[in-house]
């Protein structure tokens, strides 16, 4: 079962492929305002994370999160 | 902080669009002349982006049915289906839709959008799981959100991916509603419905198919992809709209499950809205009869679609799907698509423009939809407009 550190590491790697100009990604990075993800990209990223972690991640977690850290914590709660 | 602050990104996008001098949104139709012709910004224009697949909006049977209903039943019901809004025509249309699909149950909604909103919010609550094809229409996403179900996505038209994701759910797969479309609106590509049904049923899931862009298009009787793929008896719910092949506005759901009747009492988008206007019900019934009795309309639509598709493919355009009533050409940048769209309009051809973030995979699409009512001369004109603009762009790239 994936923990926060594993999830954050996978998420960080995935976000590097989604973000333009390879912005610096830190836990406080805001997915939309800092990393420039749109709604379609965010949903695509969730599907990719499902494959990386081999678990189901409901889209319902998305409205609760704004930052990379918040998303990693939400995914960790789903995984738990 | 104002409630309007959240519109700042939209306002910025609108400013950038305005700066180009090209606005593809809310194009004013000064005058509508036929199912395929209009006056747009003072110019006679062929409508090749209106989803009027069977061209029935000016069909005499449909128009006369509407006129008679206006005279006999007035301008509206002014009431919900739960109150005073169920006229004989509403009940008759539900019976006719059920008979058309060979099932026992049908519900009519006030719009196609509300059909998805109403069905999905009633069928799938917070304890349920919905597995959506990634490219599903906004009305499907909104309906799932309204109901509060656990929403998951699978890769577009990928039965193996659906299988993998349902397997991850374990026992919960049997509590899952798989939602797909028959023909997808953006590219016009068709779902591999037989494969998707097999996967869904193997996991004990139910399957829901939105045939908005496939009613009147395929299948022996024209009911859509489920019929075409021989899986009408395997699909649990079919949802559709009156606003494309049937030339009106409204929506429906049909099902072989008797429990569909209970959705009437659980669906807020069904209950808390005015029922469809009687004249719209009348024209829809007439259009359904034309669809059912005149397969030649479908044949003509496909002839038109295949002509345009073949001509654009021969000119080297990148097309989004095999031949079908939706012909979407793909461009590398939003700017290129925008200028091509305007070029078509300047040449008297209206089509749709679809840009990210509204499109999957960052596609920039110039999307045409064909009609059975397009004449050979109109198809020639559409082809000529695409070809001349394509040549212009190639010369500009070289120059």
C-alpha cells in the first residue's frame, strides 16, 4: 500500500512530464496557478497516477486540492 | 474580493480572442433559410456545423405537426411532468421511443443535457461508482457530479483499459455504472460497444450509452451504435437527444429495466423543471416517424459524409476519425485552426471550432457535421472552401 512519500515521489515525476519549461515543483506548488495544469490535464494525470500506483482514484478528490502536497495527501488517504 | 473574480481567466481568454478579430463563439445567425442555409453577418452561408443530421428542421411533416400542436395545445405546458405537464403527446412520445428501441420503458426530459443530468444523478449516488469514458460529454460529467458518485475514468474507447480499471475495483465493479457514448461528438469516432459491453458484464457492471450523435445515423432501423453492434439487449440504459437527428430540443432515456419508472420520482432535473413544449413534442414525434420510415435519409447523410471525408483525406488534411457524419480536421495550433475556421466562414461555410482546454489531448479541431439535406452542390462548395484554404496555407508555409 503506497504511503505519502511514495505517492509524492511518483506524483513529482509525473508532474515533470506535464509541466512546461520544467518549473520547479515543490509541495506548495499550486497545480493550476503555478504549474499551469488545466482541468483536462489534471484528470489525465489522475489516470496516470492510477496506473503508477495500481489503484482507483476517484475524480471526487480533485475539488479539495490546490497544491502538490494536498493532492499527494488526498491520494494517500484514498490508498489507506 | 468579488464573486466575479473567478471569471478573470475567462475574461483574459475573451480579450485574446477579440484581439485576433475572429470570434467563433455565439456566431449570430441573422436569418435561417433552410436546414443547411443561413445568413451569417449579412452573408449567405452553408451550415456545415449544426448537427442537423437528417435535415428535418424544415421537413413539412415536422413543421405542420408543430403548427397543429401550437394551435391545439398552446405555447407551453407551464408545468412539471410531476404536476400538470404530462400531456397525451408526452406519454405517446415515451411509448413510441420505447417501441422504437424494443424496450418497455422510456422517459422524456426537457433537454438532452437534462437527460444526462437527470439520469446519472438519480442512478448513481455517493455509494455508487461511475466509470466514464475519458471523452464523455460535459453533460455526463455534470450529471455524475450532481449525483455525488465516485467518478473514475478509463481511456477513450479502450476496452482493455476498462477491464484493467474495473478489475482494480474488486467487488465494487458490480456496483459500477459504465458510461460511454455511441458516436463521440468531437471527432465522430465510434465506440467499440460490443467489446465494452462484454467487459462491463463480465465484471457485473451496468452499461449506459449516450447515443446523442448516433440516433438516426447507424443501425438497421437507425437507433444507433447499440443496434449497429448487435448489443441492444445488453445495454442497460440508452440516453439520447431530440436536438440533432430529430431537429428539436429535448432528451430521453430508454431501458429494459422496469425500475426506470422510479427515476421519475428521484430525478431533480426531471421533476423541478417545465416539461417540453407541446409543439416540440409534436415535431419530435413526426421526426421520429420520418427517421423510422425513411432510411433513405440515413443513406444520403452517409453519401455526403463519405464524399467530404474522401475529398479532405485526398488533400492531405489530418482527419480525426474514419468516415462519418462528423468530419473533424486537426490543426497543430489554436491560431492555425482559428484562422482556418474564419477562412471557411469568409468562403460561406459555417463549421465548429474546438480548442483546448475544451478538447481532449490538446486537439485543435475544425469540425464539420453533415446533413442528409446537403445538396451535391453544397458539398462541392464545402470541399472547394477546404481545398482552397489548404492550398493557401501550404503556400504561406513555403513562402
